[in-house]
C-alpha cells in the first residue's frame, strides 16, 4: 500500500468510516467500497445475527475492497456491546473495577478481542477512559471504571493493552473526558468549564497514562472544554487534537472521532464545517453512524472532495493521516487478514465462559447499612422491577429484555412511569420481603416515588445500572449493585440473593 499511488478520492475515502444496513453484502456496502473508497465500516447489533454470519460478511467486505478496511464495533462490555451471543461475555467497566484485578481485566479483554479478530473485526471502539465524577452523568455512569483518575488510568490502560495485544486496535474514549457532563452528546452539546489544571489532574490523567503505556488509538469526544477551545468541541478542535493531544501529550497513534452524526455536532454545525474543522484539527478517521443513509454518505464524501479541490483542506494534511492509516493497517495485520475467512469458529469455550462468570461474581457489590440476609425459596417475596428500555443511544438496540423474575421463584411486578403506586404498595403488604429494583433513578424519578410508598423495613434494593441510585432511595438499608441489567449480571445477583455466593465487590466510586 503506497499513499502516492492513491487518487485524491481514494485518500479521502480512507479517512471515512460509515455505518451501514443489512447483514449480507448489499448494494449500499458495494457502493461505499467501490465509489466512496471508504477506509472503514462500523457494525451494530442490527448487522449481526450470528458469529458465522458476521465473519462471512466481514470477509466478503474485505474481498471486495481494493484496500483492506478498518472493521470496527463498540464491544465495551456491559450495556454496550454489539456481538450479543456466541462469544465470551465481557462485563462492563465499573463491575470489573469493583472486583477484578488489573491482570484479569487485561485477560478478559484479550480473550474477547481475539474472538473479534477471528470473525473479522480489527478495531474495537473501547475502552472507556472517562472519569465518572458527576453522579448525574446520563451517558457514561457505570460505563466508566471509577470516579478516581488513578483507578480509571490503570484499568483502562490494561483493558486497552489486552485488546491491542490481540492485534485489534483499541480507541480509548472519549478524549479529553466525558465523565463530568450532565448532557448526553448523542442529544446535545455538553460544555465543561473546568480549568486546564483541573482537566489535567482528572479528565486527561487516564489518557496520559495510557499514552505513556503505548496505547495506539484514541477516540475524541463531542464535548466543548472552554479552557481549551471556546469555539469547537474536541472532535473539531485543532487546539485539542494537534496542540494538546499530539504535541503536548505526545500521542502519535490513530485519532478517530465519535460519530459525527450525534446531535452535539449535527445540531450545531454544517457537514462542511464538521469535515473542514475535524480534518484540519488533525483527526485521522471521521466516523459517521446515525441513520446510515447512503444519500447522506454520498453528500459527506462529495463535500470532503470539494473542500480538498478548493484547497481548504491541503493534500499534505490528507497524506499525513492516510500514511498513518496505512501504517496501522500493516501493524495490526489488517493487510494479511484481508481475505481470511474462519469457518471452524468455536467461541465462549467453557474455560473462558467460567472465567467471565467469575468476574461477574467478584463484581457484585453490597453497600447496605445492615447485614444482608439471603432469601429462601419458601419465603413470601415480591420483586418490583422497572421496565428497562433503551437508556441512551449507545446502548444495545437489539438486546433481549430480561427481568429478575426469570431467575427467581418469586412473584414479580414490572412497573413504569404510569404505574399505580398505591396498588403496588398494597400488593406488597401481603409479602414478608420486597426486592426493589431500580434503573438510573435520577433520570426516572417515578422510581423513587414508588419506593416512598413501600415499607422500607422489608426492602432489599438492587441497582440494575447506576450505583448512584442509592442517593435517591432514602431509607434503604440493604442495597446491592450489579452495574448492568444484562442476563449474566441478573444470573449472578440471583445467586447472591439466594445465598449461593456472597457479594464481594468493593465500590470504585464515592456515594
């Protein structure tokens, strides 16, 4: 692969990564490859029906392409993962930080990355290196390892190296930090007003540590940091990308954006301004997900081409990124793997599955003021469980919905914002004990309203996602945290509730 042999259009394509529709090779994917010369594709759960299907599709994509593609996905673990079955389960960040060693975090990420590599993926948009130091953060929360910069730095670095050592490119995210925001950048533009010194001590600290450890990829946030740039968010800011990340922090790896279709960007800037500023800022790969509409993708490509021919983006800037892209495709064996199709795939073997489940067991955390008394099968117990829906736009859109009642022999009521509080409270009076489950109470205060109707002396609380629910359920004395409402976490909390195992986790945040 020689940069000098590429046309301008081919160079531009190398810097673009698009989402797509479908689960097999189709006209959209062929057009993106043949006409837009794209350098990467990002897959979502909608594109994946089985590991054999996605392995075949990824192989077909590479076979069609003149230059091998970055094939990426978000396999963070926990609530954010795109391959939902048939591979080793990956617990979410905060659950891991609650009980797993750094070596175990490296190992589980390495196992999963090796499996992803086998089915054709060579880039994982993970791990999260944000410091979740704002309890009201609606989008990071338990996706972060901790509210402590040192803990985040250690765990995120080990996770990234586990991915990287499997020859999959990690992208630490979301530089220079998305942890102290109250706005989800999928929905609006978060603004952080901290001083540079504060950002260096907290938000940027994990990224600097990972850079020092030679982590190869970083994803930029769509957050505006006034102390760094009061005009553009990080993903469009030369002051942040080149002056800070490259020059001051010394990062020489691959720089990608978060999806530039997110409303933080799309509602505030034109496509032309987004491309112009991001590329001239020093970004290597521009990611566009959203509706994955081919007409919009063509418009993005044509706008990029026009800006280059108008010399608003210089060829030197293109060449710099494309040379780096080629270097990483060589370094991570993406050229060598271009046509390889694995047919004898056997994942989630018993040893790996048991290892993953052991990490779930280590992470379940008890923070109650009273000693927890396990339940017995013959007790009169009612489960009050919230209707869990897609919480943020990064969550798994195809995830199967489970309740705790699937795993326990007790009556269950599933409630939502339209529930009859008095009715549920009256029903609960007929039972000796109550398992009250919550799901991000700060965003859904009907849960705390329902809780206020209950007899607190009977209640054991289970936070399905945010550990900060504890702050909103006044009078609760027994509280368990599972950090993610996944099937594996629910199976594990069932064991804790029934006294089969004890909650061993240590809370990695302050509440």
